[in-house]
């Protein structure tokens, strides 16, 4: 039985992790869009979408992730996705989106990216 999707934004310092759990079909599109838009509008130092516990992502879900990445880039917010879920990685690879989206498969890579992207520059740190 499918598990309805949910999203949760969790701050870690000046950076933000949006955790996606369960199935994300077209009925979750508006909620996902609103969550990602709010996360970007908060202007975190880095935004990491943790999709490791997603069990399904429809085409509209992938579109929302692409749109969020473009919005984040426009607003100067570093954006990446972390997932090891085959149900998510396979369509990303099949559609060639893994080259458009910054996707980290290993937890260590996602942590390193998140820490580096979330760190203030030396100039900012010395202010």
C-alpha cells in the first residue's frame, strides 16, 4: 500500500534540509511546490532535499524539483538532492535529469556538500 508523501523543513544552522518521505504523486504537487518555494524564500546558505525515504516520485514531482533548482539558482541559494532510493534515481537517470540536478547518492557526499555550501565565506565569517 502506498504511503502518502510528506515534506518537512529542518534548519541546521544557516542551512536548510527539506526531507521528503513516502509517495509523491500528482496530488502532492502543490504541497511540494509550496514547501520548496518557502524554503528558497527563506534564503538559507544551502538547501538540501533529502529524498532518501521517498518511495515514489511522479513526473510532476521531478518537474517540481527541476523548477525549485532553477528558482534557487536564480536567488543564489545552493541546491542539491540526496537520495539512495532506486525509485527516484532510476527515473532521474532514465530522463537524463541526473545531469541537470545536483544529486548526491552517498550520505558522505551529501553531508560534505551541505557543510561546504552552508559555511560562510572567510570574508563573511570575519565580519
